[in-house]
């Protein structure tokens, strides 16, 4: 079917009429790693035709992003951002004007709620026997209940900020998830639904890869928000707006803590399922996360050995900014504020406490990430040509700031972190 539809489209290309549904179905049927050559060739022809197509810019941009994401493997540029289809999610970027920082919260809240409820809707459809998508290794019903409970817990603060919270929530986790999924879906614009529907291109047909992709996309959205807010904090400090800077930093800390239940949700992945689809994700690794590295490098300038390691060599655009000295860090802004005669002692104390609290929250996030990776990977190597869990073990305690130590907080040891990811 896709051959006829794509050939018909190529005869009169129009970005509004691209057969997305048919193409996505073909990818879902076998997984991105096993897409037939004739489909890849037709999609390549469609991409070649893009410069000659007229139409609304947003539609052309979406089609270009979709084709680049769909063709990453044959193009030999498959990596973490294309695996997660991040260009289709249109997250905030470091090139956005810093004046947009106050509005990034609502934008990212909406996206996180949409991603989490989408995976819950998929879980419910599979439980009800209403979908044949990704049929391998379906989870047991009790596992679906766990996923619903953790997912709802992760987005409860987000839904409240969106004005979509249901209080009190009647029924069990399954019934609550049905209500929330319907509510969030009804609140979405056509463009939001379209981007969500296009941004799930698993490499294989294992059920749990859907969960894996959506949770990682939610974490990427979170780090995009943190990067935006930390830029806002740096800018505020530069003009002496301490209250504004503290607000951005404390908001970032709250975001890290509120999304922690996503780790518990991700920990419900069946290890055998994860190891099955992971065979086909070689080349894509979280070490390639631009958003995470932007957050790290906004806090303080990384040590030279880290900048010259795979950590930053894997994200060349972030490294290039660092090498060009284009980025002022929160450490830099903090130091300059301390040297200013305008910073009163109470403001100094509040700023220091906010940064220390953020540092503790990020260290906790790293440790939980590491423990979950140990559980899933064991001693296996990473998929981005890294050492895997030994790499995470080595970098999880790197100081967040050079000027401020983390607030004294119990960073999870193996037992505590295992409890977090098994709730």
C-alpha cells in the first residue's frame, strides 16, 4: 500500500497530503531497523523533492523533520536525537531568545503530559486488546497497573499547573489513567497531536520500547526546560535580579524532583524486552543528549579532560560553544554577583541555598539513573560506543558547581536507589 500512496504523492507533492499514517504503520509493522529498502528509497525521493515543494512553512518543516528521522539509519547518522525523534517534538533550544524562558514551563508541561499520557493510552489499548502495535512481549496486567500509577504520579504536578487536575481522582490506577488520557488528548491542538503521533518510531516490535522512548523523550523535555531556566537565571544575575534568578533555579530543582517517578515507571520495563530491542539501537546513547550537556555546561565549565572525552565529543555543537567561549555559566554569574556591592547578605544566602539544592537534586537524578542502568544493562557496554554503566559510575559524582557544594542530602546508595526504581 505504501508504494502506491507514495508514488501518487510524488507525482504531485504537497506537504499537507503526505501519507504519514501509511508510512508510520509500515515502520511500526517491522521496526525502523527492518524497514524494506523500497520504502526507504521512496522516502529518499520524497526528501529530495522537498526544495521544489511549495506550501505552508510549518508543514514543510514537519515533513522534513519526519523524513530525516525516518531515514537516519540508511543515512548512517542514527543517534540519540533521531532515535527519540526530538526534532518533531519542537522543544525549547539554546538558540531561543532568553526572554522566552518564563513561557518555557507551560510549553514543556504540555509536552511532558502528552508524552506520558500517550504511553499510558498505549498500555491501556494493549491491555484491552485494542491494538496490534508492537505485539512482542506484552506486559502482565499487574505491570500495566504499576505503569499507570507511576505515570500519573509523575505528571500530577504538571496537570495541576495546566488546570487539568482531577480532584479527587476516583477509581483505581487504570480508571484514573483512562480519564486523564482522554482529558489530555482532548486538550491537545491538531499540531500537538500530529507531532506526538509521528514521534514514535521504534527500532523493533517489542512492546516495552514504546515506554522506553516516551520516558526518554519526557526526560529530554525536562532537560530542555532546565537549560532554558538556567539561562534565565544567568541573565537575571547579570542585571542584579536575584529574586528572578532564584525563582528560575528553584523551579528547575522542583522539576527534577517532580519527574523522579518517571524512573519508577521506566523500571517496570521487562529486562528481557529491553535487551531484545536494544540489539538494534547500537549508535544511539544518552551520552549524545544535547539537552543534558547544555544543563551541565550551564552550571559550570566542564573540566578539560571531560571536554576532550567522549562525553562532549559526542555532542560537537555543545563542545564548539564551550571552546568558542560563547556561554556564561551559573558559576560565572554567581562569582560576579558576589563581587558586586549590590548583593546583600540575605540575597547571597538565598542564592547559595538555591544552587546547592539544585546541585543535590541533579546528583540524586544521576545516581538513580546509574542504578537503573545497572539493573537493565549489568556489565554490558553502552550503545553509543561507550563503556555503559562504568561510564555512568565514573561521572555521577562530578560536582555540579565549582562555587557551591550540594546541600547535605542523602544521595541514594544502591539499596535506596533500587527502592526508588522499584516502587
